[in-house]
């Protein structure tokens, strides 16, 4: 496969270093998504049926529900191979334990009269992809944080197969994670249904979970009518490795992320030209034997050879990767200095797929440079905060002069009067 090679200078000058997921390039898809969202908002279930037949190849008959009967979830879990179910339950336990540690006590500021109250949203609508592959791990990673946050109603949407069924592993994961309802709806129409509500799909407060470009554009389209976890681009990994890193390990981690999507990114930053050469050789050999080799070959793969790993830290911070794997003698020190990354993996045995499935932290992460300002999906995604001010007459006197002065400075006399009238 073709791997682009850079030094630090040519990397910075290259448009590859400034990659961003520019949604404006999907003009045709944006029009389609906008029309879908409008139709679902206006026509409800009728639009969902027509769109389901068009895009998913299936829709329920009149009078039949989009929802999978709840008993089917438990049945799917019971029929799953014992080893598969054990793996899902093992992952679920670790994910739940990690996210329970994110819960914090309500905050008070200054005095008991000023409080910040944290509450869960009432309903969450979660999406699990079903296009190139089905992801029961995504079900666990989205549903469990919502449940830990205390969300009362958790619904899942996922594309049905042509006969209206859902992949058993998805249903089993939904049962293990504790989903209230699974809807056989895919793509932009699923996001619109959650955002606006239909006759059979209740409106939610937050939509979360990854998806294809149509799902991503739909989340952008409905934002404001509903909260969203973020606008996700293709998956990506950056690796920082010194000359002692094993090239077969590094190649394996690049391939593991590149196999997701032809638009995926893999960037190796190393201070060893020898390692860079070996990784390219290992990757070419590895890809020959992989089922998703064509996807990997289409993806973006780069190697940046730097003079020293201090330069690597600057490159990584600018790239702000979704996943960062550090395989170097001073891995912990480098990890502590990196400011922008969705999830950081340190050491030769901290392979990224462990984070995708079983380690515990969430695998729904900021992409396309969003790690500069955004965070992984977690309990906070499903929590909202309300400030509560319980103020008496003495508090009013303390705050009066500065409040009135500022109101008058802004030309808002009624604001000033609302304060003054209480002390007349």
C-alpha cells in the first residue's frame, strides 16, 4: 500500500497535516438529509416507513411497530454463543465501572445560597451503526454511560436487515446494557425521529452515537431541537514511536484503525527512519492477509520522521488525534505533555482495540481535530446543570450597587428598577 512519507517541515507544509472533516464538501448529501429531516418532522411514521423501504430495504407494515419486541432482546442474549455473551458482559462490567467513577457530587459556589444542581436528561436516543459492520460494542459504550447518569428512558436506533430483523449481537448488547426500546430505523431518519418525535418514536433530549455521513449531517441538522454528543468524522490514529518500538506492533495498530473506513487516518511520528521503513514493510505484508485490505489501502496513511520526539509532541498536539498510541522509552512523560487527544494509549501492549472494546474508557471520541476542545462521550453527555440562586434582602443589598451600575451602563433601566424597587 502507498504510505506518504514526510519530515517535520514538509509535514507542516502539507495539507495532510491540516486535515479537517469539512462537511461543506458533502453538498448533495446535505440536501438529502435536510429533506429527510423535514419530512420526518412533518409526516412522522408515514415518512419513516417510506424512507425505511428506500434506504434500509424494509419498513413495518401499517399497524406493525418499528420497535423490536422487548422479549426479543432477552432471547437474543440467551441464544448468543456463551463465549460471545461472556465477552459482552465482561466489557459491560468494565465500562460501567469506569463511567461510575465519573459521577460527581452537586457543587456549591461560595455559599449554600448559590448552587449548581446536576440532573440527567429524561430521554436519550442512541444510534448504533449497521452499514459496513454492526457494532454491539457501540451499544455498550453509549447506553451504559446514559444509564450510569440516571437517564430514565434510553432508546436505541439501528438499521434493520432486509427482513426487518436486527443483528442478534446488537440486541444482546442492548439487553445487557439495559435499553428500554430498540427501533429498527437507520440513517438520518433515525436521528430526525429522535429529535422531533413521531407517533411511535418519543422525542428525546440528547442524541448520541456514531454513524455514517448521513447520520453525522442529520445530527448537525437537528442540533438545537435536541442535544447531540458531537459531529464525528472518520476514525483516526496517531502513533509516536522511538527506534526500539516493534514494527509489527506499530503496523498492526495502524491497520486496526484504517480498516474502519476508506476515509480513516493513520499517522506514525517517529525519530527513527529505520523504524519507518520497517513499519511500511510490515504493513504491506500484513494488509495482504486481511479481509478488509481494500478499505485499508484506500485510507490515509502517513509517516513523519522527526529529529527528536519533542517535535513529535508538537505535531501530535496540532493534529489532535482521536486515538494516540505512544510506544517509546519515555512514553509516560510524552503522554503527560500532550494536550490534544481523544484517548491516549501508553506502552507496547496498550493496543487501541483494547480501548475499543474492553478496557473501560469510552470509544466514542472527538475526531477531525475536535480533541482541541471536545471530550469523549461519557456520563456528562447525559447530564445538564442548573444554577440555583436563593437570595435574601441582605444579599440584595450586597449586590445592589454594582448590579444597578452595570444595568445603567448597558442602558437597561428596567433591570436597574427591578433591583431598586425591592429596597424602596
